[in-house]
């Protein structure tokens, strides 16, 4: 039995990860998504027809003309004209009366469910979903025969969603295609017409993980039971600030030791880093550094290295001093920017340690911050100053992934925000990692500190 696998798309929502490779080649646990998909195919699938397009040569190089004992044919889709167009390009490979598996190449599926699906003459893989409105919704009768298939309905008739995996035969090519407003042809139009004239069985899947955003890659690894160990990536925490805009009673200590929900801000950061396997941590200290050093000693955090600036060096100078012996890419963050950031995802955005990364959050009112301007690939192009008027936009959340040469040729005292990042943006070596966690909270002012304390007290006490 043959399988037609659609792998021609770039995956625009995956940007910037797809800047240098197609979406099906993005890795989950060290293997491309498409490799995982092939691992899940039942042994009855002996030939593959892979539709390639965007950077398709990478797929051909990785899988070759035979992979895991299966012969592979490649079909080139030069323009992104939709799944229906891709399906029709494969027509010559399907013989009269021949059944085949038809699926997208960027989701993870259950091997058991796929094995059951191909036993049906015609079928569709389905899964129950709490928000079926976002998908193609399948309606079935008591015997699981499909009696309805509707794309993204406002009022779904069931909670069964199509996983875009079908068992079809050559009759599918006889159904006319309709062009959408975007100029694309969708295979679901043809499949829906075929379902009206032929019986399709809905086979429920016990596992399905769609991958549509960078965050979905990390979730996929979690669902596959990944147990991440230590990360060797060094971390620099900028922790030398005075906190001059905090309440007077808090200014007697360095800002990093100001407490939030019973813990110093610094301890919250250390715990979050260590929970993700990051242990090579050093602090860039300044104001009342001796208090921080004493705290490290008294709390048993003697594994934390530190540097102490004799005079204020700016954010860039502070990081450079603390990272003076680091020869590999490293994470840098501001101690007063608290965020449940996924550091492995931040590192992944570097595209194999070829780019520097700023983590940014999209907010509705960015007037108190400078905003980040990106191109369509999430390459950072420029930074805009604060605006007097409310406006939405991406703002830096003070977490970075930096290459070891980022400070080459810089003086001892400088700002990373004003002296480094604009130059990296101009050279197209600076990318945005969209933060989509539950929180990003900063503690620059008394009002902000109050908000942070309230949030952490409710969420963690």
C-alpha cells in the first residue's frame, strides 16, 4: 500500500524556525517530525510519495530514495497552491482501483490508530476535541460511518475532528476541485464530495499531536515522555541594579534580593533555571554586591559564580564582564524580568547557534516600552522608541540567547539594548522568540512590584 505525504509547506506560524529548513524537518527529540511520522506508519505501507516544495532538497537528502525499507518517490510542488493541488500532482502514481493513505507530514500520530485505519476501504482518522470549531468536524452514525464533514463550523455537530489522515482510492481524482479565495485548492473539498457517494469509516485515534507553532515542538517532546537532563548552556543573570524606583524600604538592599512571596527575586530565577536543567549560572553584580555574596553563602548557593563591577558598566558591559570566560553560546537575562520562559525553545530559535535571540511578548499597550519590529520571518529589523499613544506590539522581556562573539570589539562600558541589538538587527543576525507562557512580570517600580507580589502570592503560595 502507498502513502501520499504532504511535506511542501514552509510552516509560516513556525517562523523563525523555518528560516533555514522546512517544517517537516524541524526536530522533536533529535529527529525530524517527518521521521517520527514514518516511524508510526504500519508495515503494510511499502511505498511513499512525498510532495515537497519549500527547501525540499533537505527532505530528499535526509530520506533518499529508500528509507526504512520503503521506496520513496518525490513530487515537486513549486507553488503553494494547496493540499488539493498537491494531491492531484500525485495522480500518476496511483493505479486504477488502488487504495492509498493520504496525510500531512507535520503531525504526530498513533501507530496503532494508523494500523486500524488502513483496514477500512475508505476512512478518516478522528480525535475528540474540546474546541472542534477550529478544525474539520466529522459527524458519524452509530456504526462510525461518516455522515457529515464540515470545515471550522461555528456550531459543530460533534466533537470529533478530522486529523487530515484518510484512506482513499483513485476515485478521488475524478472529483472536481474548487479554488478558494486565496487561490488555493483544498483536498477537503474533493474528499467531502467523495464521502457523499462512498462509505467512509471514522477511526478514533488514541494519540494525536498537531504541530503548528514552535511551542508545539516542546509540548511534543513532553508528550513523548522526554526526560531532559542538564543543559550545559551557561547563564548570566544581570543582578547589579539599585531599584531606585522601588519603595524606600526596599532600596536598602540590592534589587535582586527584594522578596516576592517569601523569596528573593533572584531565588525565583535560580529555581526556574535549575528546573530546566541549567546549572552553570553566574551573576553580574554591582550595587551592594557583598550582600548578594553573603546571601549565596548563607543559602548554600555556593555553586553560583559572580563578577562585580567596580563602576556601572551598563547592561552590555555587565554581561560582558560576567561572560568573559564563556566561549560558547549562552543565556543572559535581567533578574527583575520574571517570566516562565521555556529556555530550550529559546535556544532552538538560534537555528543551530547561528543567530542571537531576544525573547519578546506581544502586548496590547506597549507605550511604556520600546517595541520590536520584525519581518515576516521573525527577523528583528528595528527597535522603536516608546510611544505616547497606546499601541500593540512585541516588547523585549529581558531574556536573550547570545553567541560568544556578540561582544567582540566592544568597550568595557556599553548598553546591550542600544549599542549591540540594533547592529545585530542590521546584519540580520537577531531573531525573535515569541514568549507564550503564563506570565511575564517586571519589577521596575513600586506599582509593578505590588502586582508581581500579588500574582506570585496567588499562584505559588
